[in-house]
């Protein structure tokens, strides 16, 4: 078993309201728990696609050195080695597969998935669109009956739960059936990470049904779908406004008595614009740490950003490893 990663002090501790020497922020504790859980297992093989810049190479290889993932590096070999040399990164333990272009690297990663050599794909320094275009292409064989969607996992200072925000990166204007898959993907991730049955808030601008606000109708329909077994594994409520989804006092003032109001763990936004703005507001204005993953394909797709902190990169790898292991166990059970 790998040694646990110690809790780290958050640089922007002003959000916690205490001096950094007094306590570690909840944000880091939430991600540290997932990292330590991943460290308790053997590393999971992952295809690292086009790691041709420092942030795309150093982060995943840091996770590999700690025993979270076992990466196969796919990309321009000369560029990878030049980057490693420049930043003093040791490539000796890792397999490198040469690819001339990002598109070719993605196709090679997909083939490694199909042959069982890797259990997930991790984005390097290529554009997200290039990666996801190939993943969602039915001809490549990674599609399932489920729509692919994205989840931001956010560790927000002073909020006790790890927040899932979805979908903020893939489905622009999801219809009801797409939202059903978005919700189910997020629930499955929450359960698969060992976080238990999640409380799911279907967000809108208000907490009452208003035919002039279509997202309130979708929220009500999704809750009824959960009652009828079309969505499983989570507790749903909606429509809920953002304040009464996460703040118990706001929920109390509005007279909302539910298992979700005031303590949501998954926030389902009406569309990509709302989700993206919500996630980035939490990161840049509330000091949240974030990790990102795409779900609904045959394997998880870990999406990292060059702006991610060291711990966020480790958390992304840990989330990818834990969920890939969960999916493999599910496949083995059938």
C-alpha cells in the first residue's frame, strides 16, 4: 500500500476564515480522501494522450510515481522527450507510443482501450474537442447507450460535501432524455467513488414549477422519472434554486422540507452555459479545487486543465483510477 498523501494547506485560506496555521481547509481534505483511497489499490492503466507540454506530462507522471495510475504515453515522441528533458522528468519507467498528430494519438488510445491494455483515457495538451470528437464517434466503438456527459468535482471551502456540477462541458442544450443520462452518469460516479447515495438537486432560477421556465418542467419530470425507476441510485429534488440547494437556512426560509434541499451533493444545471459559469465561479471566486471527468463511454475520460493545482491533478488521476476500477468490477460481475 502506498503511503497516504498528507493534507495540504490551501493558499487562498481567506475563504476558510482562519489563519492557515490553524486548520486545513475542507477543500483539501475532500480531495485527499479520494487520493488516499486510490493509493490503497494497485495503479490503473491509462492512456495519456499527447502529453507534449509540461503541465500535461508532469501531473500524470506525478500520479504514476505515487502509484495511482500506470500511464502509456501516446504522442510525438521527440516532443515528449524534449519536454521531459527540459523539466527534468524521468521517462524511463513508462511506455511511449509515437503518434504524429493529436488525432492519431487519440485513435491509438482508443485501440488500447478496445484491446484491454488500458482502462481509461487521460487528456494531455491537445484540445478537448479533438479528444471527445473521436470518443463520441460511434464508429470508434467507445459509445454506449448512455449519452456522454461531463462532471466537475469541486471541493469548496466550508462546504462539507464534494460538489458535482454537471453538465458544464459537453452537452450544450440537453433535452429531457439527455438530462436523464447526465443525472444517471453523475449518480453512478458518486456511487462508484465510494461516496454513497447522492442527494441530487435539479437547478433552476426558482424552486417552483413555472411553465414559462422550461428548466422547472424538466426538473419536475426528472424527479418523477426517479420515482418510476428511470433514474436510480440517488435522491432527487427539483426545481431548486442554487441558494436553497446548498444552504440549509435558505431552504428553511423557503419552507422546503426534503432530503436534498440545503445539502445537495450533485448540482444538475439547465444547460452548459449555466454549468460552466457556476463551476468557474466556485473556482475563481470561492477558491474551490476542481477535477473533471467525462462519463458515459465504455471507459472514463479524465479531462485536466493547465490551470489545475498539483493536488487537483492528483485528484483527477485518483478519480479516474477509482472509477475505472469500479467499471471494470461491474463488467466482471456480468
